[in-house]
């Protein structure tokens, strides 16, 4: 198995470092209005991730405009400067701190943007972050803009790194497609101001730069190479992503009637359950960055259960739910509490999660006591998949400042 080595991160600029897409759309609509072109916001947003030049060329043909592409591009750029003068740069929360942390960890940083080099230079200088970037790449440097891979391939060459040592951060469909076409792992940043972008080609989605750090990107790269990620190292336990080799061991734990008592939807056929678990490992860890993990004893080195967090729709609301299941031989030793505390810390510090709930059968006194010992509080009774459960919840405090 190849060992992942993170050497570089390439950021898109618009919609990732600065929240500029609303300003770009406003500028474009002003120009179109002067030209009596019936363009709307949806039309402008359809070019997010591509270049302003591409927008100009398309709109001339689409709206039959009597203007050259160069002249229209000049008007667009002038109007963007006017809007910027009115509003200033809108920096994405947490991005400056993240860039500094990555730089301090020795990661080579680059920007590969559809904006002009002059615009990129102006942004990094204005924000005081130019010194952190090794390379600044504009779509004007390459033959084809995103979704073609040209910008990212040039960035790799300029940085002197391979695609397998690099992660891209993008907020657009075109950007994610370009990263994948270049063979680079891609983090899709969900920016609501970037429109309804299809980020399905990204390896993992990110909603906030919040408390993430160097470790987050290392883990994204590791997963792309099929390496299980260690989530937590506690006093007695290792919590790690499951591998397909672990599925049979988990199934053996399920075979205990005491364990099965409170677990619905367990398949009685090992081969079916193994395939379900293998599909889960392939898809859930890489896309969400979390899921149900394996619990391993430091003493015996054996898999003794599983724990983790998952997205579930409960009582009409999307929640992140805590799960824990241990081999009955390990009940009564506080392992579930140890797991829960480690999960809460990871969710807070690495995932910027604010709330976690637990669905517990009202007859499962062990799990109820575990929830209480984790400082979770009872909220209400709910029905989930036709069964009645108690809903316990905890609000996680804000993560401490990144070091």
C-alpha cells in the first residue's frame, strides 16, 4: 500500500478565499443592463468556475450583442473594480487562519483561479497573505480554462509535486471536474453564494473552514489511497476507520444475541452484510469525512466494536447521531464513555460539528446511562423506522483556536 504524503494544496480563489461570486454577478448584470441584454442572475451563475472571458464570448453569441469580446471583457473588469471599490473584498471566514497553519506545517500553497493574474495578485496583497503562496496561476496562463485540467496541471509543474501528493479546494462544478481531470484529490467547498453547484465529483464536501487544519487534508489524501484513518488514540482504545478485513469480525460481534437485541437491519447472511459494509467503507468515509469506525483494544490489538457519527433524518430534522456497539465481553468497563468523549472531541475540533444526538431504545438502560455520563440530555421521544426511541442530545462548545 502506498503511503500518502501531503506536499501541496491548491486553492481556487473566487468563492473559496474570497466570497466574490455575488460581486462578479452584480458587475455582469450592470454591464448586461447597459447593453440591453436580458441576462439574469441564473445565467451569470452558470459561469461560476469558468472565466470572465468565457462569459463574454458566450453572451455575445447568446444575446447577439454588437460588441467585441475584448471590449466586453474590459467593461466587465471595469465594473468589477467599481463594485469592489463599493464593497471591498469579502473574505471567507476561517480561510486566512487555515492558510497560515498550512504554511507553518510546510505545505506548499498555490492559487489556481479563473481570474486574471493582476486580480489574484491584488487579492493576496490586500489580504496580507501573498507570502504564504509559492505559486499564483491564472487561467490566462493556459490554453483552456476550467473544467479543463490545464490550470491544475500547470500548478503541479510549477510546484514540483505530483497529483498524488496534492489536494485541491474548489467551490464550483467546473473546478471540481478540472481537479479530477488532473488526477488530483478534490475538496468541494459548499458556498451558498456560488449557486447550486454540482460538487458530486469532489472526494469530500466541506461546509466551513472553521476548525479544520493540516490533519484534515492529510486524511483526505490518505482515504484517496485506501488508507484507514485513525480518528482517536485514547488511554485504552484506538478508534480507526474500518477496512473490509474487519467486516467478518464485526459480524461475529453481531452474532451475540445480547448485542443484536437493540440493532435493527442486520442481515443474517455474512456475504450480504460484508458487501453492505464494503460499500459503506468505499463511499461514506471519503465523502462525509466521518461515519461508523472500528474500536480496537490497545492491549489485545483486537477489534472489539464500533462507534461513530452518521447523518440521519429524525422527526423531520437532519441530525448527526452518535452510535456505539461493543462486544458484550467488554461491557461494564467504561469503553463506550471513552469512545463517546473521543468522538465528541473529534467532531468539535476536526469537523466543526455543533450538535450530536443519540437514539436509544427506552429499555436499553446501559446506553441511557452512557448518554447521561457523556453529559447528553433527554429531549423527547421519537419514532424512527417504525420504532420508538428516546432522543438524547449534546451541544458541543466551539473548538479551541488552531495551533
